[in-house]
C-alpha cells in the first residue's frame, strides 16, 4: 500500500457523501469491532466528499445504532475529506464506486489504498456499493447498517488475519 511506513498505528478512513449516515455508521461499527477484539493498533475515522462541516449524524443513523447496536453517535460531527486524511490513512474505504473514483480523480497517488467497502470485503453481490439511506425511514437505515456490518466483519477478519 502507498503508506507502508513503519507507523505502528494503522488509520482506516470511511468515506461517503455527507458524512452523516453511511460513513458514520461504518466508523462506529468498526470501532465497536476493534473494542471487542481489544485492538489498539487501528484508528478509525470518517469523512464526506460533500460534507457540511459540523453537521450531526442523521437522526435515523443515531436511532438505529443506539437501538440495534447500543452505540452512541450523537457527538459525531461531519468532516470534509481533505489531503491530510488521504495522506495519513493506511486504508480508505468508500461506500460506492463513484466515491472511490472521485477521490482518485483528485488524488491518483492514493490508488493503492482506496477501495469500495464491498470490494475490499470481497463481497460479490448485485452491486459494489452501499446504498445511501438519506431520506429513508428507520428500516432503510437498519438495512443499511446491517449491510455495512456484514462488510465490516469480512474486513475485520481480513485485516486481523493479516491477509491484506
């Protein structure tokens, strides 16, 4: 990968459009997996390509993570993806192919560490992306979180088993 220096702390960045739904849920769910496995060598964050700085997580994302997973994301504030995020990340996981392409259009040097979440998880289904739940109801967000969680379980196994 592009950033294979000997930094013992690996940084994983999840990216979506507004950093209020999908990438926030992915960040919280992956941090939960790290806690369960007592992994302190990975830092997780999220950002959005078109985020409005400091927007809170969507109400539905907050409710789904609280009710379904016992996770609190009420303190989350959206961040816009920037060059420092790209440079410091060991792995960048986007929610869609379009997000991946948009990043690589601006930062082609990051090609070896930018993947869609499903591609990196090696999930081969009807689409390579996680559908945007924005504007949907609780059930749409619950399904989205479940889809993200499934991909993250595959990714955690891949990373923790050093198959990357």
